[in-house]
C-alpha cells in the first residue's frame, strides 16, 4: 500500500505544481491584458487630445479665414467707394468743362451771328 500512497502523494504534488503553473500563467495573462488595456487607454486618450487640438486648430483657422474674408470685403468696399468718389469727381469736372465749352460755343456763336448781321 505504501507504493500506492507514494504514487498518490506524487500525483498530488504534481497537481499542486500544475495548479501553480496555471495560476502563474493566468496571473501573467491577466497582468499582460491589464497592461495592454492600460496602454490602449493611454493611446486612446492621446488620440482624443490630438483630435481636440486639431479640432481647435480647425476652428481657429476657420475664424482666421472668416476674418480675412471680412477684411477683403472691407477692402473691396473701401476701394469701390474710392472709385465711386473718383468717378463722381471726374464726372463733375467733365460737366464743368462741358459747361465752359458750351459757354464758349454760345459766345462764339453770338460773335459769329453779330459778325454775320453786320
């Protein structure tokens, strides 16, 4: 019976060793999994921060573009006002010139008619 007892004790110690190995592997796997999850979570957070930064940059760029667009509108408006003013000035100058020419023509016509009448 002692051989059988020894064999059982042997088996029991082997089972204990195997169980320890299983526990180690299990613990290692869980630790590995935890580490992987932690790393993935950290990566995800970094990605989220990067996304937030790029969204903020996009918003800033859109504001700048809108600002540039407004500035351009203002410039164009100012330029067209300037052109309008110049056109008005030129028109009034031309109208004055035309009046002078008409007056001179009227004067010349009068002189000519006076000359012809004589």
